[in-house]
C-alpha cells in the first residue's frame, strides 16, 4: 500500500538510503504489537452485548464498523493494539465523545488537510488546526455510520 502523503519517487529514495546504512553492532530490536484478543474480536465479530445497550441504531453501528474496516482507517488509527500508530488510538472514544463530536472531527479533518508548513519547530503555537488525515470519498451518511460505530467503543 503506498504511503498516503509521500510520493513513490520520494519513498523510493528514502528506502534506498535506509538500505544503504550499515547495521548497528548491537543489532536491531524490533517490537511488534502485542495481540489483544478483544480488540480484534470487537472488529470482526458482532458488537459485544454490553455495547448493544447503548442508545442508537445497532444496524447503523454495524454498517459503520464495516465501512471503517473497508476504508482503511486501521492503516493509521488503532483500536487497542490493532491497527496503525500514526493517528490516535480510538479505543474508548465512545466514552469520551458523542456521535456528533466524532462525526465533526472526521469531517473537519477531511476538509483541512495538513501540509509540512503547518508545524513550526519548537512551538505549539505554530500548529495549525488541520489534519494529516487524507480526504476520502466517504459520503456524509458513511461518515455518520462510522461515527455511530466509534461511539460504541466505550472500553
């Protein structure tokens, strides 16, 4: 899968450079994600019984989970120990945010993509209110369904 923000030509140059480096004398230490069974099951099986008590449309949440998986959100986001680490871990987001808040965050992130100029070294005041999340072809209804799914993630 190509990088979302790095053209193939640039990523090839970086990969070539990294491959040209000699290995450290002590070797490399590589740590994988630890497997957290409940995280994976939460995404591949029906929502857990405790989550079904939440207000809202269960069918919409199921549709949102499917769209979340199909859209590649886990390439950057994680739920527990499953997924990427570039973007925020979404485990428990439903206990911190409402569906409307989640939906708004997704929509705003898509409308305000970040550039390298958005962050200035050494100062948090240099951070613009933008996002590195790439825009998608998701409809407002699909974004709402994803938000409904994420709102069920309370643990």
